[in-house]
C-alpha cells in the first residue's frame, strides 16, 4: 500500500486469547504507542487497517487468532525539537537502535513542564537526521522516570520501533532493576500481582486499584540492613511508576521516593530515589539475535550502600537524620 508516492509502513498484529472481545480501535491504540483512537479511526476510513484481509469498523470486536494489518503513513521528520547536547552516555549503537545509560534528573521526552533538557532533545543533537515516529518523541519505545537511572532503548528506524514495541507489549523483554526499599523485607523472594491505574484522588499519582491494568513485579532480596533492604526487581509489565507503586503497596516504599512515601527519615543521606534500571534483554529488531545489556549502579547510589554497610560493620545504631 502507498500513501501518495511513498510506501506506507506495514504492522502486523496477532490477537491473543486475553484480547478476545476487545473493541478494535481501542485495542490498536493501546498496542501501538503514539496512536490515538481518533487516528486509528481515520486509518480505518482510508482502508489502511484490515482484519483477516478485510476492511473493518472502529466498534468491531476482535476474536482470538485474528490477524490485523495496520498501514501507517510514511514518517515525517520531526521539526519542533530543540537539539541539546547533554551528558547522557551511549553504551550500544548500530544502524537500528541506540541504547543510553540515562542519568537521574533527566526526563525521557518533552512534556508539559519539561520542554527542554530531555533525552529526546539530546538524541536530536547527536543524531539530527533521525526520521522516526512519533515526531514529539522519535524512536521512544519505553520510558524511565526522571529520577530513575539506567538503560533506555531508542529505535533509529520506524521498522525497528514497531518491532521493539511489539516485544515490549508482548512482555518478552527482560527488565531488571536494583532498588533499595525502607524496612526489612522478610521473604527472600516474592511476586506482587496488583493492578495499577491513575489514583482516583491524587491524579498526578498512580495507585493499586481493583479496576487498574494488570501489573506484575517479581523481587529477590540481595542484601538486608537494619533499616532497609536491597532488592533485585524484575517487571513483567511496564505500568507507569510500577515498581514504586508496588513497593509502597507492600509497605516498603523505595528509599528517597517522595511521591510514594519513601521520603522519610533515613539512616544515611540519599540524593534521590534509589531505583536503577540495570539490565535489559531483548531481540534485535533486524538480526533476530538476543541483545543483553547491563549497567552498574551509578556512583550516587553506590555511596548510599557504602554508608549503610559501614553502619552494619560498625554495629552501631545509624542515627536517624531530621
């Protein structure tokens, strides 16, 4: 299929058993990042979305095993992003992807209140010819919170973006974090299976609510202190603030997290929320080979651990700071 004189980008989606019965336009908008339901409906009117090879309607319900074909319009280069050179290390790059080791304090992409100084602004500066959708966050397939450090993958081509999105949405990507939480976590390992949605009272926060989207977090204890526990965390889903919300839900908020109860008196100084995206494993969108990347705990968080270990070694009570 062509749009004007240029080839459209074809995306194929297979309907899973858990998606059976969902409304078509809503499903596609949720599966493909950057697509609104109104845009999906526009594509349907143009005949650019097919179900099992046939035209479809927005309110149509999908069935298990259905095959969807979505023909996206050609990519237009972003024009409204200001290039900014920022100290964000690149730890891997090829023709299809670029992987950053994002420092804390940097937002992933521009948003109200954060129009500048984002990772996308830095991407525009170092790769000015990048032409990939969506235009306001080109190549972004997942995000990290502003004060969370660690690995973040960006697609350099539209085909790579769509292939990576499919992996993130199918939960085939392995995502591991290091987190320090308040209190002593008793079990050596466990799973938090609790749905997450927008907090009904504080709309800037997320919360565990019965009507939320499924969210699954696995944890394993790495080290225990008298006032905290160091966890290795693996997430199956990627809900907004998932680890922070789930840890607070079980009574062990992330240390230094002011939004979800972790900004409380602690035995050593903490510069920011103690959460680091340390490990990613995914399939390369072009070669099909497994990509496995890991980044060590940054200096500011290592300092916190060293201070805690010093307290333990001295076997002295850590004074609670005001």
